[in-house]
């Protein structure tokens, strides 16, 4: 498990993740599975990682490793750029029905409980130990700030759920 996470981290650092400059179809996938979260003084894009979004966010061979991981657990990709210096915290949790479950952050850039300077990009992945039921609403939170995901029937069908 640790070896696989290390390989994932090294691969993720070797391949830049880009949200802009994608094709119109890829923008739709990101829009459909993304939410905006204002947390720790920065506006973050929170993207539910699945086959559609992983193809947009990552390039081979990283996307294959990410896809395999996201099929086994719930994962979100986090990106933002602070408009002022911030003490960024990666205390992400997920909640569906019961108590919140803590996630494990994977640092891509400035995603490691550090002070982040104005204009410096924040990129990371949070992996949760359980798989949420996508047919039901769930929340992703960072500290006291949260965003709710509730996928439409059309989005569920597009994922084969």
C-alpha cells in the first residue's frame, strides 16, 4: 500500500496537472463533477475523481494509476490559487449519512499544511478510505467549510451507475 502510494505520488509530481486549455467535452466533465469550496482563505475547485474527470486531469501513465485508485476508494482532486498569503490546511473529510471520515492528502504542489504565498497554485488529491454511494448526496469538507455533491440521474448514467 505504501509502495503504491509512493509510486502514485512520484508519478503525479512528474506529470503536470492542467485544468485550463482542455477540449469542450473535457470542460463539461470537469464542470459536471466539480464544486467550489471557499476554505482557509482560498477558493478551491473540488473535483470528484472518476473515469471521466481523470482522463481530463491527468496524462498517461498517471491517469491509469489514478483511475485504478479512484475505482477502489473515493478521491477528490483539489486546486486553487490564493489571492493572499494563507496558512493552508489539508484537513479534508467526507461525510455521507454518518460521521465524517478523514481523508489522506497527497501533495502535488503546496498541498501539505504549509503557508502558501499569494498567487502560488495549490494542487493535491485527497483519498478517502471508503467508497461513497454516488446515488446519494455526500459532503466534502476542509475544516468547517464544506461543499455538497448530489449527482443527477444523467450523470450517474454517464458513469454507468
